[in-house]
C-alpha cells in the first residue's frame, strides 16, 4: 500500500515555470500569411528564438510573475500536505512493532488515502497552471508577432525562421549577423510601454555567437 510521493512532492515544491516557453505544448510563432505577389529585389534572412523572446519581454515577464503569484497558495498547500504524509510515515516507522496489526493497517489506509488525494490535487493544479501559462503566452505572442512583422519589413528581411521550434530546419546560423531576437524584444518593450519589472525571475537568455543545432529529431 505504500507508494512513493517523489513526483508529487517535486510538483508540490515547484510548478514548471518554463511552461510559458518550454514544452512542445507551447504554441510556436503564428504562421505568416501567404502572398501571391512575386518576390522582388534582394531580401535578408534572419532567425529569432520566438518562444523565449515572448517570455523575455517586459510584459511577458510581468504576466509570468502574476501567474506564479496566483498559484503560490496552491503550491504551498501541496507542499504542506506532502510534508504531513512524510511525517505520518516517519511516526509509523518510529512506532515499529509497538503498533497492533489493526492500528498499523489503519495508519497505512490513512496514508494511502492522503497520497491519492494529494496526487489528484497536484495533477489538477499542474493542469490549471499550464492552461493559465498557455493563455498568458498566447496573449503576448500575438502582439509580439505583429511587432516582429513590422521589424522584419522595416529592416528588409524577407524570411524570419524560428530557431526555438523543433520544426524549423536550421542546422547552423551565425547569430551575430542573423539573430534578431534581442532587437525585436527591445522593439516590443518600447512599443508596449511596459517597464522592466523589478524583482522577478531573470528572463530566458537569448543566443549569442554562432549556433549549431539539429531540429529534425525532437528531444
């Protein structure tokens, strides 16, 4: 009847903060509208780490912190329930052979019931957290994409590839010349008017220097 709470305890201790820009469930950049007009002149190609860029904007970081704050009480509750179960297990172990068979069986049932309840609560909380993060990401991503389009057109880029997507066939890119991630983040921050939030988790790092990567095989 004993079951490990390792996974549940880890979840209770901390939710997956990087859900905003980390998993395969997180949407990538919106697909650009197709055009029937023939290409003219010479255009440039750029790369952008779209998902981390959205999470790195001032608005994205602020929204992320708000979601974390919203779920902090639930996180604390799960941690407290996990600690209670650990305490009950230690008490039963310390009692050892002094417990009657009936008393031991009763304690085991109590612990098992609490474990099942905690596991359900943790799964529900994780699902709610991921949904909230996804909604926040989508809201910022749509506005960020508009800024990206304007930036690309203004600076003569005819193609922008998403280096954070596993579906983008980028094998190598000289990010010193081609990566516009930080530039578009700066542009978005300026246009959004949202000031850099204070005392928040550091924004995900954008790439620097040449990047070598294979994206044809998902991790």
